């Protein structure tokens, strides 16, 4: 019996050692802002490395730089850190480790010179990586940001408290599941963002002062059999430079993606805010066999240059409810191509309008539009059923109003 107890105690002790957190804390003690300076870090007790990526230190032209395999936490509290010195190490940063958690807080700043991937182990093993950017902190990436880079990985990014998270292009849900939560903070993709890129991705922008900014484009539900969701809630904003595609971004080559955008509780979505933009294009349901849904609810607003539903045999849903507004300065084209199906519901004091051009309720596909106690308007013509292949229904009831420019 004594021997069994000793064996059990040894097993428990070994398990405790194996599962112990390996935490690296930025101290700035080296007097520089350089990530690879060992004296800038407080190392975990007994660790053989002198900074969090030393295990994978390589020639700058030889590859990428992962965090050390045993790392569980990297904490930067109020310091300024730069990982851009290509003369000493790769400027990429891959967050794998042991379900690694990177935390910036209290006006901390981290700049990474090239790409960053999270949920990516050096051996291809999936990880549950997480990044928190809190309390006025700044994360700046000079190149692309990929979440859930390995199959089976599960990754989360939280940005809050007037913090900023800025990348060139964002791929949210590459091979695994990815989630970004932005609360009274900024998530900016200087070029574009893909939500549900090759797997499942969700971006939630919540609260007054919270903003998603995409300099060029945003796709929600981007590839074959992917799922993407963008939630803009409680007074938040999303601003897209040129185009937003919901459900299947790659046209006739994409099959079966699902994209959903929900704008609720006094929030705003704008498409086409870039000054030199010539597209201003909102598309709900775009790829072959895909489904796109746009919900505009409870006093919220969507603005765009042109709007189309749907292309390439896709299915699109517009739900505008609760004194909400969809305002398009150009034309609105519903069920643009044969085989596509659009369902538009405008209810409870809401407005659905094109201020400068025609509204087509069914160009080549099938469209069902229901308007209850609300307003629909066209800057010029309002056309119900257009081509020989179109099947269109317009049902207006209650106190609804239909306004045509001519």
C-alpha cells in the first residue's frame, strides 16, 4: 500500500511540473525596446532560454520565428516592445507554444515587423492561442495577421479599453476556429479582412467607441464551406473602404459558404468610405451555392454606394427592422443573376432606399420583398421583375409608403 501511495504521489508531482505555467514578463531592464534583448525579459524560474522566441532564433532569411515550445504566457505591462530588427532574427512571430497567451495592458505597445500567425505550432500541432490588448494598449503588425493557422486550433483576440489592434490584412479563421472581440476599441485592417477565410470566424464590435475599419474590402464567409459572422452592436461602427461581400467572396468558384452581418442597437455600417473609391459595393449572397444575410435591427443604419443580391446562384436575406435604415446612393439590384434567390423584409418603421438610382426587385432571379409599416424608395425607377427569368413579389402593407423619383 505504501509503495502504491508513493507511485501515485510521484505521478501527481510530475503532472504538476508538466503543466506548470511558463510565463515571460517584459521588464525593459535591458534599456532598449528590442524583443530579442534577454535583459528586457523576466524569465521563468529554471528556464534554459533568455527570451520567449530564443528556441527558434534563426537567420533572418532562413524562416520564421515561433515562440518557445513550452511558453504559456507572454505579458507586456506598460512597456514598448519592437520586433522589427531583421539583422538579428526573423521579423515574423508565430504564436503557438503551449496554448500561448499574449497579454498587453496599461498602455503597452508591441510592433511586429512582418507576419503574425496564431494557433500555429512548429510541428503543425493545433494550439488554443489567445491575445488580449487592454487598457489603452497598442498592437501594430506591419504585414498579415492569420488566426487559427493549423487545423483544429481555436484562437481568440480581445481588444478593449480604448486600445488599438492594427494589421495590414486579417485572415480570421484560416484552418481552425477564430474569434475577435472589440469593445470600445479599434480593430483596423489597413488593406482587407476575411472573416471565415477557410474555416470559421467571428468578429464582434461592441459598444460606443468600438470600430472595425477595413481600408479596402471585407468578406464575411470567404471560401468554400466556410462560416463567417460580423456583429456590430450597441452603438459600434464598421467602416469598409470599397466593398463588403457577405457569403461567398470568390464568385462562381466558391461553393457553400455562409456569411452573416448583424447591425443592432443603434450601430452603423458604412461601405465605400475610401475617398478614392469607385466601387462602394455591398453584396449580400455572392458565391455559388452560398448564403448571405444582412440584419439591420433596433435603430441601426447601413450606408453604401451600390447594393446587389445575389450573384452566381446564391441566396440572400435582408432583414431591416425596428426603425432601422438601409440607404444606398446608387442602385439596388436584387437577385442579379438567374438561379439566385433574395428575400427582403422591411418592418416596424424602417427604411430601405436608393437615393440616386433604380431599385430592381428581381433582375434575373427570384425575389420576395415584404414591407410592413415602413418606407421603400427609389431615386428614379422602382422595377418589380425585369428579365424573362425573373420571378418577383412585392407585398406592401400597413402604413407603408413607396416613393419613386419618377
